C-alpha cells in the first residue's frame, strides 16, 4: 500500500495492486479505529463523495473506506466490466485491510455495487444502507420514474451507442470545470429541498468536486461505469438476504419514490425509510448521522 498525495478533501489517497493487474485507489474517513463501513460512491462520482460521512463517522466511531471504482479518478481502467466483477475487487481491499466483516453504505449509483457485494459475500456483509439508490433499471416495467437525462441516455445506449460514446468524450472537458452553485442549480433544475441543502459550500463541493474527479482520468471510465446500469445485474434482488436499510427521499427526481418502493418490495430483509421533504442530494447531506447510526446498529 502506498500513500500518494493528499486529495482536495485532505484525506490521504492509498493504492493497492489488484490480482490480475491494475490498482485500486481509496481514501478513509471518520474514525480509523471504528466500525468498518465500505462506501460505494454515486455516478458520475468518485471516492471523495464519502466526505459526506466524515463528521458523523468520527462522532459515531465509524471507519469509512471509500474506493474509486475501476476507471474512475485514480483507479485503473477495466474494459467491459460487469457489476458482478465488483465484489472480488472489494474483497481484495477488505482482505488487504484485514477486515473480515463489514457494513456497506451506498449512495445513488453506488447501490447496485452494494447489492452485488451483499449477494456475493453474505457471510462477510453485516448489513447495507442504500441512500437515494439506483434500481435494477432493466427490471423496471417503465422508465418514467427515472430522471429525464437517464431516460435519454438509456434510449441512446439502445439505438446508437457509438454516438453516446462520442458525446461522453465531448462532455468531458466541460465536466471537469468548477461550476458555481447558481449555475449548477439551473443546470440540474434542483428540487427546492436539494437546492437548500446544497447552499452549504462544503456539501456542494463534496458532491460536485467528487463528480469532477470522476472525469479526470478519462471519459471511458465514466462511460463504462454508466453502461453497468443499463445491463442485467447477474443476480436477483430477491436473492440479497443480508439486512438492507433503504433510505429514500419522497422528493427524489433521479429515482422516484415509486421506484424505491418497487425495490423495497423485492428485498427479503429490508426496512425502508421514506423521508418527507428530502430529495436526491438533501437526504444524504441532512440525514447522514441517522443513516450511519442505524446501519452500524444492524
């Protein structure tokens, strides 16, 4: 393991070599001697999204370990990867850190990776918390509960994937530019609850700074990460038997409240917490302490 430099959030970046080649970058937050929780970042995002957990994790004696997925930020690119390729990678990280059993916290696009790990390693995963989580999109009866941008990308993925690839490369230079709060609010047409939560400068930078980092390595890494969501997961939600704590804001526009209910109904060991006046961003920003406290108590 090698400490390389301090990232924007002043957390030491660490690298481990992976079996078969390549390397994985990760950072740690919270209490270094606390209860271990692996963090699955969203899309497009990167490991520094876990800065959202830092203060609460310190207070609750929780150790948060947050890796970049392959091809994201400082982790090596892996072509044609599938969702079920992720659990062996996380297992290598857990083994390297000598962590036998652990919890998982996933936000937004990190949700499928948490479900996959819980499905593949139920003997090691104590429980998972899913916050504003992405559903198995190919299983949905319709896509009306998804953000319009996601619906557009899915349609293009099916009809003209080469054009979609070109657009990812066109977007990349702009995606690495720091956009101020008012510009991002207009660009994303944020819900009032999300807009208010993101007025906090630290929360705003954590969410969108981690997104800029995701694009730094290449557009291919972000695109490969996106393609995972448009493919079958390789297992059923019904086969995820570890305890799941599903948190979802009733004002979430990325993945609607109705979609979250459909996911919860399929999980055999799930407790859902649907939060009033909370959206895709405001839920993890405003409720992280509750989410972590509930997770590590499971």
